[in-house]
């Protein structure tokens, strides 16, 4: 299979427009009153590699319900969802976490999810998809943005997408492949939103000529290639608007009031992450796990463990966000999902030809 065929096979679409709606399914509460569940059982939870909520959260859930959650990490979002699709007839897991808004339509059209029947009353209504609300439960939101290491680029905060093609930043930018990575696809779509359907191609030619590096997933880009997170040689990376908080919380000085990681607000595109039920059998234990992922107890962990904003509207952000001035980006790009769905294969083929050759 050639590289273009692989890209076509793995490519995923942008999510459908986010809008307020309700499910036609039965609507049990989204609270955490899950005690008195059925006999003890293990529920398998498929997630991306960076899904790392604290162990005690699962222990509390097991103590209350008798249900053990087995987390099955499977690479970046694209790889994770592809695993679910390929195992549709013999499901690899019972619940899936982290189908983000660049991959949601792929999940819907692949027939891997079943209706969850849960209430969305406690969730931000703007995060609920107009189509597929009965399948996709919003669990968090963020923005995909270019991040910079200000130890290498002192005035990076004001950089724009145009600036990244300039000789001053030659060999400094690492991105994720949009065919295999959720942030990679989101950033690719941000460039289409910015430059249009006839302009993005030249932008990527210019990036490629400026010694852009493409890797498969976020973990490799951030942890291996990015100078801000370790010993990497590249000072610009596609990541998230919450990344400065992660740098401090997991760094050598969690009480720091500043961070060398800066978000380029003008490069951001908004994303939402969803969870859902896999398989065709109605498993009440799996429903309880999904319900827990949207509960107040679990959602409190998101900002300082997964470094995303909770989907619930009743969760206060932790002090580190205020201290570091970490913020959501209201001016983030959006793009017409209907047009993306129609053009995704063409765009990804063009991207492959331009960037990968």
C-alpha cells in the first residue's frame, strides 16, 4: 500500500458543527450516584496514550460500584479510533475516551458507537454535536495551537502562521501528521480556515521548504522533538492552549509563576473531546463508566491531569491556570464541517504530495 493509500485509509474528518441539542434516548442522571450496581465486572476503556487520570479516581469508582476499569491506551487519537473501527465486530473495549472534534464524524459514520442514553444537563450545551448527540458525550474542550519555547524565541507570543514560514524559523517547527494525529489534523484544518481552499497548499509548500518536520503523534512531537519539553532541537510545536500549565505542574517547580512555553493565540483552532459506548450489547456497567467520565468527581481532574477544560459548567479551574494566565482562546479558528467531510480525502492527498512527496 503506497503512502497516499495509507493516508486515505487513516484519514478522519472534522466534527460536525457544535450546537445545543438533547438526546431522544432515556436520560438517567449525570451525577455520581452509581452505588448499588450489578455484580463486579471489569469494563475496558480505550483511550489515547496521554490519558492519565490519577489512580485513586478509579479506586474510588471501584469501591462505590464494584466495577474495575481497565484502561487500554492505543497511541494517538487516530490510531485509537482506528483500533475501535477495525475491531467493530469483536469490540476491543467497552467504552472509548477522547474522540476529538476532528475525528467525530469518522466515529459516527463507522458505526462503532451505540446510544448512551445519558442526560447532558450538566454539560456546556455548545459542546454537544448537532448530529450524533446520542452517540457522543462531550467530556472536555481545548484549542490546538502552536506552542513556542521562549528560551529560543524570546518574542514568540506575537508570531503568526505567516511567520512560521520565514527563514528565522527554519528547521524549528515540528507538526503531527494529519492522517494519524488529532492535533495534527486540527492544525491542518486551521491552515485551511486561514488561507482558504486555494491558498493552504502554498502555505504548506513554504513550511516544507523551511525544513518542517512531520511526526506521527503528539507524544513524539512534544516529548522528543520540542526543545521546551526536553532535549529536542525544535522550538515550535503543535500542541494545546493548556500546555503551559502542564509544563509547570509536571516540571521541577510546580509553584512557578512563569513558564518558557508560550501559546501563539493567532494559530489556534477549537476542539472538543467526546466519550462513547462501543459494541452492540447494552452493558449497564459500561454505561456507569461513561456516566462517571462526565461526573463532577472525574471532571475535576481534567485541568491538571489531561490539561483540558472540563465539559461540565460547574467545575472551577485550578489555581495554576490563574497563576500562569492560561486561558481559552475565543478567537480560535473554526471551519465548515460539511465542506471538510466532502473534501477531506482530496485535501489529505494534496497534503501528502506537498509535504511527504
